[in-house]
């Protein structure tokens, strides 16, 4: 995972961890731990983050999957 890029995208949208946590349906502390890499994001959380941050498929790959997944 590229957590640095995730943080950059969050800050570009001018969202706090608390705001983004609420948008994706997790507790602020849980989100903070995930953004620091202490816990993994679920597929549902990744989908919710992609919508909340308006991420392209390429950006989702770069952030969460180390660019291993290709578009079909």
C-alpha cells in the first residue's frame, strides 16, 4: 500500500481523518490506524474511499494494490 499517496489525496480534498472516517463508515481511530498501516482496509472501505476521494481505478491500484491489478 502507498499510504503516503492516500494521505495526499485526503489532504487535497481538504478532509480530516475524522471526516473521511465518517464518510466511509468507520470510527476515527480505526481510520487513523489504517492510514498509518497498522490495519488493512477492507474491500468495501476501499470502494467507499474511492468514491469519497473521487479516485480513478489507476489511483486505487497505486494506493491499495501496488499497481498489481490491471483494468479488464
